[in-house]
């Protein structure tokens, strides 16, 4: 009955900023229904403005999630193989096992700050994650505003970072492309024109042209700066949440949660259409 009683109209959309470093809640949208051009335009602008959006109490199936993703670009199947993918663009993130087999990926451990798929030459742009089951404790996701992190660097550090590139590498070797991938440490967003830091401890491995000690020292200095509380916003998941975030001006991490707790999330993503530029 819900879908018969509601339609999406741009004048019913409310955008409520979190008041934190990033993020806004979008109200007045039922993602089980199609969106018209005006709705998409307003939501897209909200992504550029707030970097992370969340929609509460959504009841959507896999095809509806893919349809929503497609409003913002081409939904692409994840590069990692996964069993039982009737909707190929859907990637399951979960610690649950059925008949001794994992139904998804990424388990229950902490995942440190990163930008999705940065180990690819054309990495992630937008990611979408929908909560099917959430643990009672743990499993929150944190985002860092890398615009703010860059803007608050000293002038001397900004000058030092000009032209520097960093190697990004997945910890599972077979996930990596044959050639090493490096990206600018400071990248420019194609829509906003703003610059942001583009390094994170999970996937950034070294700085091109630096020896190991120099590389590690500078990266640790940048990580220490990025992870200051004023740049971070935390989302506590609820069943029915759908979040979309822009990987270009943000990094994110997942907090660990007990293996005895179930967490099942559906992910879609847009990637492979953009090379980061300084």
C-alpha cells in the first residue's frame, strides 16, 4: 500500500544537514518509486554539498536499489567475485555464513579509512549501501571530510604536496591490476572544483619517488591530520537505511562488531569512468 499512497515530488524533499563534518538526511523520498529529473537534480546537488546522504526507513528490493543508483551514473558490478548474484550490480557486504559459506564479503573486523576502489586506475565515484540487517552493537561507519582536511593544512604543507602522487594497493594481491596504480595526493573534484586529500591508511601504500622512511613519515603526518575529530562524522545504522557517498572528497571506515551479530548490507557502486586529477 505504501507505494500506492506516495509519489515523489521535488517540493516534498527536505534536506537536513547532520551538523557534523559531512552528511545530510533526505526526507520525503520513497526510493521504491521512480524519481523525476527535478528530484534527481536536487539529490545530486545535495551529494555535492554534503558528500554523504542518508535515507531512513526505505523498503527497496535489489532492482529498485540499482534503479536509484543508475540516476547518478552507470551501476557497475563489483570487481570481486561473489556467489549467487541474480542482480549482478548488487554486492553483499556481510559476516553471515550459510551452510558454512559466507554470503557476502568483508566480515566483522574494523576496516580503516579508505576511498572505495582507489587501487584501480579509475576508482569509485559514488557508493550506495542499504541496510538489511544490522548488529545491536558496533558496525557504525565514519566519514572524513577530506575537503576540510586539505583546506586546514598549512600553506607550506600544501606547497609540499603539489605534484605528489601515492600508490594505492589492495591488501588481497589478486584484486590489484597488473600495473601499479598511483593517484595525486591532492585531487580536484570535477563537479565542485574543490581540492581534497586523497590518501587513507587502508589502501594507500607509498609516495612515488620517496624512499620507504620518507613515504611513511609523510603519510602518517597526513593521516594524523585527517583523523582529527572535527573532520569526522559517524553514522549509526538502522535497518532500512540507504546511504550514498562521494568517494572523491571523503574517506570512510567501518567500526568492528561482534562476529555473533548479523550484519547484511547491499552495495551498489559507480566506478570506472573517471581518473583522479590534481
